[in-house]
């Protein structure tokens, strides 16, 4: 992977001047490369990783992982049905996977109720959906490589040879 | 109580007071740390924990766990094509520090001279003296901090027994390409001088491939190769290093080691053994990260008028602060007091490194950026 992407993947706010210094290139070249990645869709967007458990005034959110069994559609396979599913705004992520079921769908809602309603009234009713199993998420420990815990203090002594 | 004359004569580092000042202050951004800011990769820590659960709490053989020596043998073979026999030519030591001490004590007869290019890591001189030798310091600041054949020839005489070479170097970050090393090797072998090569930063070489000293022409029989896990695997606190060399010297070093240390803690040896197996990828990742920080720091320092060479390895830069008119210690102390940024005065690494400071970029990009902003503000006030 290009080093620019490597840097941005870790720190989406890294600025162009700093990146240019880090990889010994001109700011203009870096800017151009980033623009190109954005245009191609290699960089889709920049977002913050938020530990929602620490945000007291936010409305609590419920997440569920739903295993979905589907009957593939002729000529289109799984893609068409997946599209019908992932287009719902409630769906946060959607993966086609190997194993005993076909799609893994991550759904977010305000509470248990909204998520259950979504599964019962929308997901299960889809023509090609054969069955679903819903797992509610209880606690998040690590997400996308980020450990959701207060960073521990640096334990090094402040000065050494 | 009457303390040994040699110890009494040893200079307690002149900047001890400055270090105490740093340690007593809060909320300091420290660019003065000589160890990685990463913690040991998890799989390595886990191996240490697992070994304790399994009840591995005993001594090991003096030379160290065979499995670790074998791992080191394989690592050196793969990386450099070096063939050190795990039975007779490899010794596990308590960091490179112990390896250095053992090598010097095994080699030195009273008043033998040991060449030490400076600026250098702080222990080389004192440990030489403790072993009964005479350190001969070679100042390199006029030669881009590199030792040259000419400098060597100037300092060698009949009593010269060895040299302590360190590359990539602490505190300057300089390193050598094969051609330069072969020239050094030619002079050393002509005078039959033993090279103690401290290559603990070897894995952190940026612009070219690190060359291990014993791979040079006919050098292996005259070299003690020292390396360890501290820097490349972020394992400073585990204290594991290793020494490789001809079997006579390793046997001699093992003799001292068995009476003084016995063996390196087994937990640390177990963890180190795992590091060789599964943490090579982490080493590469850390290296890439250091490299980016290095480029950032060098660009910033040069733009601030603190001239520095681009380091080729380790995680230090050694900029000149002569343009400020301050000496190393005053610069460091004022920077600490006024802006709460800690650096190490160059004079810690040799009396003649006046006018330089050591900056370690083993800290997060955020801290690095903030520290450099503060240095900028500091310089604006001073100029």
C-alpha cells in the first residue's frame, strides 16, 4: 500500500505538509495523490472513531449481528439480494461470507425494539431470505484495530540513554 | 569506606543533575528517551506470560536456552548469511550492555588500549576502564560523525587491542555502507585489532541494507558481534541481548557470565525466542513508522536552522545548536524550563560534542509535532 494511504488510515487528519515531510515528497505531489485516491474511491471518506460508551448524552444505540440465509437469484447470485438488504439505512455493514449462512449484516438501532422490528418487518419478509439469526452486541472491546479503552499512560522514564 | 580507585575516578555523568531535573518535572514532552515508544508486540508478551503459566521459572544453561540460540543462529544465517554455531559461538546476555562488558573483560590485559569513536554511547569508556583498559577516544564530529581509516591510523599504537564500533549509532543515527566498512576493516586487520561491533540498531536501518561487521572480508575471526532484542522488538525492559564470536572468546565470556550473572531470566529468553518467530513483521512496521518520523523531524529541524545530518538508522537525530550561541547543557536546561521539552545535551556522549543535542523521535507524531512547535517558539525568543 502507498505510504500516503498507510498514514491516512491511521490518522485521517494528517495534513498534507506533514505527510510530504514524512515521505520526502513535495506537498503538491501528495495533494495530487490524495485527490486521485478520493476520485477513484480508494479513499471514501474521513471519519472519527468514537467510543460511544463515553458519550453520556447520546441516545444509547443497539447493535446486532444478523446471520442471514438466502436463496440466490438466478443470474444475479447473491449480489442483487445483498443490495436490497444493504440499502436499508439501518444496515451499517453487510458481508457475504462462507459457512453455514450467507450474509452477515450489522444493524444499528435506537433500542432492542427498533432492531427487532427491522428484522421482523423488513429483513425476514424479503422474498429470498430463508431465515435469520440475530445476535445482540453486548460490549465493544476493539473495533477496526482500535482498542476502545482509555489509553494507558506511557510507562517509560522521561529520559535515558 | 574506601571505594576502589578505578570506580572513584569514574566520572559520574556530568548531566546527572539535568536528568534529575527532567525526572522531577511533570507534563514534559520528552525527546530524551533512548527506547522505543511501542510496547513489546503482544504475541511476545503473551509468550512470556504463557511460559510462567507453564512453570518455566528455573535457571537455564549459562549460555542461554538452546532454542533461543538456535533461533539467533537462523536469524543471522537468513539475514546476513552468517554462520555462528549455536553450541559454541553464541551467548545470551543481559542486553548488549552485558555483552559489551564481557567482551571487554575477556580481551583486555592491564593498560591495553581500546578505541572509542565519539560521540558514543555512554558506557563504552567507563566499562573499558573497569576492565583495566585505557579508552582512546576518537573525535569524529569533523568527519560527519564517521570513523575513517585516516582517523584510525592516527590513534593506533602498539598497545591498541580493540575498538568498540556502533552503527547505526547512538546518538548520531549515522551508519556505514559496506565499502566504508571494508576500508575500516582493512586498517583494523592490518594492525590485528579486535572489533567489538555493537549493532543493536541494525534492524532499524533506513536508506540501505545493514551490513553486519563479521560479514566483511576475513573479519569474522576478529569480531565480537553484539546485538539484542531491546530496540528492534521494543523489548528494553526484558534485558535480552546476544554475543557472537569465535569460540575462544565466547568461552571466555561465558566463564565470566557464569560467575556473575549465571543466566538471563528464563521468562525473557522465552519471550525473545517467540519474537524471532513471530514478530519480524512488527519490526518492519515499527521501522516504517520511525522512518516517517525521522523525515519529519529532519525537515523541521533544518527549517528551524538547527542543522542536522539525515540519520541512516536508530531513532535519534543529533542537530547542531551552535547557531543559538548556547552551550548544550544550557540549551537543554532552558528548553526544559521554558517549554517543557526534554532533550539530551550532546556532551553526555563525549566532552567534545559541545554544541549538539540528541533528539529521539521514538515518540508519537502528535508529541513530536507539538515538541517541535515549542522548540520553534523557544528559538524565536533566543534569537
